């Protein structure tokens, strides 16, 4: 398993729960490889900002993105919490499961503590997930 903290051009092992960390800082842990001949992934239904950003980033990277787990090799699970005061996402927990093996191949988390903290850059998080999957491609 590989664990790295990735952000907008910065690596910092303490940034996961640091409210002063870069807005896109998210700890990504990966395990295993991705089958480049089967880049199909199911995302939860819905069109919130994070799901839209993930769909866009994965599609731009050549993934076939759907909502049904029936015909996809990989499945993304995501949980978010929203600050009621400004409706911005305050925390993200996500994982990607290889449905063929049942293995969790990628996990990520980011949390802010209050609406005064730097907001999470959802497009940057989505790009980081897509680039992590690209690095996991089997030769």
C-alpha cells in the first residue's frame, strides 16, 4: 500500500487535518493496480459539485463513467459533509473498489474544521483521484 498526501503541487505528510493546508490537500492511499483495458467505473447517482468534478476528470482521462455497478470493473464510494452556513463541503471520504477482486484500491480523505478554513477545491481533488488511478495502471 502506498500512502501519500497530494495537493496542488505540494506534498506534506501532516496536511490531512491541517486547516491551513492547501485547499486541495487530500491524503490518497493506493494498493494494487488498475486494468488499463477495463477503465469502467461506477459513481453514485447525482450531480453535486464533487460528483460532477469526478465525472469530468475521469472522463477526460479516458474512463467510461456510469452509475450502474453491473457493467463496471471499479466502483467509487464517496461520503461528504456540508457546512450548513455556506453549503460548502467540509469533509470528503472516498474509496474505489475493484469489483472483480473486491479489493479497495484507493482511499482518500480531507476534512476542514469550520467555514473559516480554506474550502476544499473539488476540481483539484477530482484531478488528483484521476491522476492517482493513472499511476496505478498495470503495464
